[in-house]
C-alpha cells in the first residue's frame, strides 16, 4: 500500500489470495472494517507483514464482529513511528494481540477492546481515544520501552501491571491495578492523574509528579506505602493504612486524606508543605512537619499531632483561624515552634522546650507524664488557662493576657 493510499477491506484476505508480502508504506492506511462489517487478514507461510513509519494498520470492528491482528505471516515488522489502531465499534469484544512489539498503539471506537492476560511491549506512544470505558486491562502486563513518549488520549486508561523501562509522560488519567514497576521514568504532565490501586509500594525507578495541577492518588482498599518524593497534589483514599516512607514527602498543592489511616510516624517521615502559595495542613499525626517556601499554611480544625519537629521556614503558619489544637506528643525531646497557637497540648514524656516567643490564644494542656520547659530564651503569652497534669518548669517568661 503506497503513495499515502487509504485502503479499506471489503472481504477477508487469506493465504490463498495473498501469497506474498504485505507492506504498508509511509503515509498509507489499511482499514480492516468498513463500518458495518469487519474482515481478517491471514498471510502465507514465509511471507512478511511490514508497517512502515508514519503508516497505520487500523484493525476495526463493525456490526457484530471485530477484526483480529493479522495472522499467518512468518515475519511481522512494526517499524519505529508506525501505528497499530484498534478501533472496534462492534458488539463483539476485540482481542488486542500481544504477539507483535508495537511502536505506537492507538485505541478508538465504542466497542470493547480486551488486553486479556497478554504481555505487551510498546516502544512508542500509548493513546486511548476509546469511548465509554471500552478498553479492558484484564490481567495483562504492559511494558513501555520508548524514550520521550506519552500515555494519553481523550479517555482514561486502566492498566493491570504497568512497567516503564523508558521515559514516558502521563498526559491523562491512568489507573494501575496490580503493580507499577520498571527501570525508567514516568512523569506526570500538568493536570494529569495517576491512580495507584494496588497494595504495597511502587517498584518503578523514578516517578516525577511536580507539574502544575497533577495528582497522585493512592486509592487501594488496603495498606499502601507512599514513596517519599515531591508531589503537587497527593491524595490518600480508599481504605486501610497509608504509610509514609522514610525521608521527606513534599506537597506543593493539596494533601487530601479521605477515609484512611495515615501513618507518618513509623518511618520517622517528614511532610513538607512546600508550595509557593496558601495551603491547608491535614490533621494527622506527623513525625516531622515542615512549612516552607512561601504562603500561609493553615491548620484545619481538630487536633494535629507532632512527634518530632515543627519547622517553619519562609512560610506563615496559621494555627488559629480554624481553632486548631497542636499536640506535641513525642517520646523524645522536642522544641516548640515559636508561632501563634489556638490550643496547645503536650503529651508523652519527651521534654518539650519553649525556647522562642510563643503565643497561645486559648488554652494550654499539659497531660499526665508530659514535661514542659520554658527556657531562658522562651516567652509564653497565654490568653486562656493552663491545665497541668504533668510538669511545667519556667526559666523564661510566662505572661497571661
């Protein structure tokens, strides 16, 4: 098929009526369905199927049947830049062949396309323009090997196992149900969404999720481990416990916790709200909490626990607007950040040192077993009451107003 021709089959091609090679040259398009009917291609033994760069083999489906990937050829070559399109719009389920190693693969049409249990290798772009959620992942494994390629299209894609061994950008909404692995890099584009719907931790070497408006959502109904890296928007949803890895988890946008338990202490994690604008601080139990860069970081209502350090650098901490309680609950020594609190609480035996100018607009609660020390450099300005069931030592200044 040459000279950018567009050819649409009107009958099956068999080894009897095609005894030689089938080649689609640059610019050519071969359609296997005509809208109401679909046809199959069966090559002769010893013959070759070749799809050149910038050409398309469109495997369609119409009426009650869907075409299959060509069979019978001894050699199949899908050159770099070629596209295989599965465009089923029939009432039948179209099976996506795992036999060839694809360059670009494109899905379209309203009919169901099934990956089944196959293992797929794609060196080019993965584009899903299907309508009605008609691409089924099954239990397949998709391995992406290209450099500077994309996952995209007008429809969301659900993968079972996805391995990225090259460099790919996720430009749409992608969900991974079983595992995300590979030796390469997956980069979130602006406003893209990556749903991680499997237990355990990420296996992929590099995940980059700092583009504007993108979201990584740990949504599995069970335990998951959250990689310590920088996110724009980070969502922890589904159910079960989401455990933050050791190191620093940076969030420059929105940190959403919905219906799950967050463990940010077991691995001595640091959560850094590092956006350049205003951010809302989730009310969870932190080990170390950092408020950095710029903007106002506002604590939501309820109690926020801090077992390690609260560090404010460049940003402004607002712990009063939502009548928040900050509870320093470490079992080791802690320094109390010199900010304005609404309610301030101390729990557990680690020495809590007030060493800077600190204001409390409501009450201070020192729970049984807690040990609070106002050092010589510390000033504590209090508008409410002190409830002391622990130990309070003052070498600084405590002033009631």
